[in-house]
């Protein structure tokens, strides 16, 4: 029975802990978080260690599984890589209430929350978050370090490139494409494509209008 280390002791970490506990099969579950360096505390009954102190204590002996429980994509990616370098093994956590096709593929380090649906031939990358009740339809392709917020709906054959973030209740219509590092606002509906690095909002989704600099003049 492997121990599990969750990197990130914030609100998202609490939800990931619930997934791990619902799955069962782990020994000790603990958190590491740089915000608590040099302190000793507990979160939801689990010990919390400073990240630097914990990783140094491994001294190349890491054998526990880990999952990065941080919502922000770039931070999660950096911690994912650092944990690998210290010999920890990435876990894949799937809540028992999730519905996943036998032909779907989920890469290491991804967490699938309660009531998520992943349909036929969908492919999910490394270190992703598929948050509560998200739906990934058939043949979707999701890159590494992606965050699908609660209630996101991806139609069939949607491509979501690495580091993209779709907000709560966002919808991507079949065949659409979300570029690398793009952000789709809560409730937005993507009809065709979103360029890499863009932020889109609204129905249909359009680039976020920048406030005029004159608005800040007094």
C-alpha cells in the first residue's frame, strides 16, 4: 500500500483529499506546502510539511506517490516536475462516481473529481484537473497541465492544448480548439477556436476587451 503526498494545502487540496479518501487503497496521506515551511500543522486530519524540508528529507529515496493539488496551471506544472526529480511517483486519482469510457486514456498526475464523465476515445494529458461534474465527450484531446473547472462541457472532437484553463460552466462546441495557455471565462461558449494565450468571455466567446487607459484618469 503506497503512501500519498498531496502538494498544495489550500482549498483545492481539500477536494483532492476527498477524492483520494473515496478511492481508498492508500497508506498515510500527507500534504506539503511551501507556505507552511518550518511549521507543523494538520489539514483535515492529515499532516502538513514544508515542501523544501520534505523534499530534502527524501535524499533520493522517494517512493511515495504524489499529486499536485494546486489549481494554477504554471505552478502545478513546476511542482509536478520538481517532485519527479526527487523520485516521487505521480498518482492518478479518479473519484468513484466518475464515469470513464474503457477506451479513454488518462495520463499520470491527473485528478478526476466527482461526477466527471469522460467518453469514448478521449485522451487526457499529464497533471490535469478535471473538476466536479465536467464532461469530456468522445475523441477530445486534452494536453498537459490543463484545468477544466466545475461544470465544463466539451463537445466531441474538442482539442484543448497544454496549460489552458476553462472556467466554471464553460462550453466548447464539437470540433473547436482551445490554444495553449488560453483562458475561457466562466459560462463562455466557444464556437470555433481560441488562440494560444488569449482570454475569451461571453456567448459566443470573444476576446476580453481591455479597459481604456482613459478610464483610470482623474
